C-alpha cells in the first residue's frame, strides 16, 4: 500500500514535541500543510508547474464568492460566512464542483460539516480524479454523515455506465453527524491512496484507476454540506515511505503462504481477503520462455512433479498439481503463469511485489516486462530481486516500474547502491536491518523506502516499527493486518509535557509562593530550568529572590518515542502588598522592620528606598535590601 506523509497538527504552544524519527517526505508534507491558507485556487494547468511540497490549491473562502478556476458542475454551490456550501436535493444527485490540476502524487484535505442530511446514509466526498467538466468516470473518497457504519468511509468509482464500483470501505471512530466540523484528507500516489479521518488513517486502497488529466473536486449527495480550508499539495513521488503514526504496508509472502499453497492463485485470494496491501511472488521462465510463478529452481517441493522449471515446458508445468502437498482441500491447484496472476489481480484487485528469481538474461526480463504491459499492470507491479543485473535490465526496459533490491546482509552504503540502481525501496533481511537500524534514516532522506523480509512475529514487527521500517514481507499477512489495526487505534506513545504552574502569562507579586508543577506522559526523565538555571518540579519559586519582570520556566521530558518541551513565562510584579511581604520576612532588625513598614504604609517609597540603602548589610540583610530598595523606587514612579 502506498503510504505517504500524514500531516499532524502543529505542536501547541508550550509542547514543542520533537519526533523520535524524521522522514524527508514527512517534512515536505508538514511544510505543505502549514503554508498559504487563504490564497486563490490555481486554475487547471500543466502538472509540470507543480513540485513536491508546492501548495497547488489553498482556499478558505474569505473572498465571499466562488474562487477563480472552480467549476460548479451541478447542484447548488455558494460561498457564505467564509465557507463553501454545496446542496444536493436528493440521493439520486451526485452534485460536484471541480478545481485544481492533474497530479499523480498529492494530498487533498478539507474541513467538512454536514449541515442537513436526508438520511444518515447520505454523503460528501473529496474528488480524487475527475474530468474538469464532471463527466464520468471519476473516483472519490466518501464520508457519510453516519460514518460509524461499516461503509461510513469509502473509496468509490462512478463508471461511464453510471454504476458504482466500491473496492474499499471502513468505519470511522465516531459519527460525523450534523453541525460538526471534521478534518479529512486523502493522500494519493498513482492508483494508491489512504483515507485520513481527523488525523488518523482509516483505510487504504491500491485500486484507483487514474486518468491522464483528471483534477480534484468536492461532492455532495442528498445533503447540504459546508467546506472550509481546502488544500491540495503535491507530494514526493515515493509514497512507499511510511509516515510516522501510519501502519506498515503489509506484503503477503508468496501469497497467504501460511494458510494456502504458496505462489498459487488461491493463496493470492486468501491474502487479498485478509487485507494484504501487496502480494509477493516469484517469477521464473519455463523451458519455452513462459514466465511462471514459482519460488524454487525445481518443482519438486511444491508440486507432484520433479525437475528444474527451466527444463520443463509450459504444458508440462500446467499439468502439475501445486496444491495437494499443502492440504487435501487444495488438490488441483495449478502453478499460475505471470499473465494469469496479473489478470487475477487486475480483475479482482490487488498489486504485486514481483521477485525476479535467480539469474535472468535481458531477453527473459524483457518477456516479464512485456507480460506486465500486456496485462496493463505497470502501475500495480513493483519489481524486486537479489540480482543486480535483473534490476538494471528492468530499469532499461521499463523505467516506470518501481524497483527494490533484496539483500541478505546490508551494503556498506545502502544509499549509494540505491541511487546507482534507481531504487524505490531497499529490501533487506529484517534481522540484518534490526542489527543496524541507523541505515533507515539516510535511506528515507534519499527518498528510498525500506521493506523488510520475512518477519512473522509481533515482537519483530514492533521493533521494525520503532526504527521506521516502511513495509513488512510476511508469511502471516492477516495477522499483521490485525496488528496494524491495533497499532492505528493505540494511544500515542509520544511523550507530552505541560507546565501547569505557574501558568503561562501569570502575573505574580512577591507575596505569592507558586510551586512548579509539570504534567507529563510517556516520559522517563523530566528536567526543569528557571531562567536557564536548574530547578525541579515540585520546587517552590522564591519570588523574593527574583527581579521584577518576566521569567521563564522550561521543562524537557524524554521517553522511548522522543522528547517534548514546554515553556511558561510569568511576570513578577511590584505591589505595596508584595513589598510588605518582603519587608516582614526579610530577617531585618525589628526596629528596621517597623521603620520600613511605617514608610510603606505612608506611601513614602523614595524615603523607604534611601533608608534601606543606608541600612543594607547592617540592620537589613544585604541580599534582600536590594530587592526592597528596587521595588520601593518602582512604586515611587507609579
């Protein structure tokens, strides 16, 4: 599954979280999301004008009218009170407005609110690929007002025959209902996308069918819906890099190989039904040059036949039983050709991580490429291999196909080899990766994803997630899909911290004695400073010893998932009551305290300051005399 940077709300004042992992793609997304609100939408034009990170559309509807370049195709659309309102009179009307430009890799987001609905099944959508004139076919990401339904969220296509194709559905954690703002986003990379509901990934697809010129849009059906802060941002092309907080891409090793005979169409079907994002299989040629899906060099282990696959004709291979070795229910399963496998994926859904197994000549690789093209699957096939030559040939013949280099041990410089071979992903043995996790960050910085093989336990998945691995090739794809679901729903492990006392902006006089209070989560260590000097949570602030004016408390916490900081600025004010407290607690000679108190009560502040200056270090302790004199002079000026 393509995953790409999810934007998260900017850290609130005083929290300043620093993530434990950084990714170049996430940085681009953050830059994109935070800039340019309120600009006029850009009219459709050549996609060459956009660059990753560019905000292509940014509209908050402050102008009071439909933005330039926005085309209200059908339905009632108006701008009012700083929002765009769309109304569809009935459930049979899929009313739309189009805008933007054609982009292959982008994020579209908006704040959506159902104002009225005819039923909880009615919906609004972000348009992902729509002809500018609104004609079919088009693809949308849909949200019903009853979002907690099993199909509360959808990826859907309206075909040229005006029928629906809905390959993916999901439920949201709560109902959008009516009158409630919901921030939604969809991130698209070619035929792949992920649906983000209020900052959390809810669903993925790799079934989009993209056009050459489709733009973006908004839809409404059987409802009145308002939209605000609509943004479209171009993203970097490698959507295989997993953003922080998003789950793994799940790659089913040889199909659902723990549940069905590997590298067969039934294993592919089970993996698909189990929710795998990709199917991983191996390809090798028969004696007569037909690419078949088989892992071993011989047919001995996984069929009822014997011999090298390269010594058997396609007819001989198709006669073999490839299922009975695994279980009696699979008797009669056949070794599929690459063409058969791709046809199944094309018609029933899914994408293929295809390993070119063993040494291949350039002509043999050319045959594989031809099959992929003939089956119209170039946008749903990812080629990987241990064989460098096979990857070089693939790039020469089909530079549009993404490439992954399989490795049993890590290269001395994974980034260098990735650049040399034009890799989209670097695919090492998972245990080798865990032994040297520091390679992940530079690969991500170079725009290269990391796919680990073959890892089958939750403990290993957790370790791989923590180091930033993007995808996992596993024999237990269904279990990893379930682990992913739990991962998405888990509470954040990022550390948080807040200074609850003194509250930011507080004004305090010297008679007060606030205690530094810090609230932290997921933190192992907490450090506190006051004006840069070490202090501690729970310590009382002695305001007598602080100069009048502004002071800053800063805290930093660290935990397994990173660090977080918070600051609070308070002001020590000068008041008669505060100065009285300082005098009474100064430890001065009782006679001096009486004299100072009398002058304070009589508002003789200048005389008080002069008296304290004379008695500093005598009747009045020197360290407090300077505070009393300074505050008295401040009061004298008021």
